[in-house]
């Protein structure tokens, strides 16, 4: 029998989760190369969804943003645009990335808001537990 080889620890790097404007390279985020000429997309500034699917603002949940600027034009109501979004490569990548996570994937604004609230409650519970441990 041969000698056992010493194993070198390997860091496994999680894949970078892009926001829609980074993936699509549209340049319609604040400071983007098309923002001044074409306007800023509401998905890039909607703070209520910041952190949804680990994105900045609604950058990883653009399909729930009415009036987003995907494809170079304003997208209509949620019901009108969702049909196009289901065929969107970006949305499907986010879906694949998020399905195996604790909170999973949501294609609705309500689902995203509930997930964000659950994450906020979990962080609050952890913080309270840490504070209690420090007191003892």
C-alpha cells in the first residue's frame, strides 16, 4: 500500500449572483452607460426588494417590477410582462440558482416580500440570541 497523500484545503467559491443590469449589460442602473440617455430602470432603484434573491434593490427580482425597461422598452403590467419574463434567460438562471436555497425562488412580489420578512425575522432572532449569550 502506498502512502496517504496530504490533502490541501480547497476554497470553493460560490458563484457570483448578478443583478439583471449586470447580466443584460443594459447600462440603465444609476451611473450606468445608458442611464442619462435612456433613463434609469425602476428595477435598479426599487429599495423595497433589496436583498430579494440576494440582489441589489430589485436586481434579482425584476420580473415583479411594473414598468421595468427590459428589452429596451417599458414593460407593462405584471400580468402582461410575466409571460415574457418566463422566457427570459436571466429569470431562469435566478430560478435555478435559488431553488436549492433555504427560501427558494419566488416569481411574485408577495412571495419576495414574505421571504425578505422571514430573513429579517431570522436575523433579529440570531441577534437577540447573541445578545442574551453576551449577558450571561
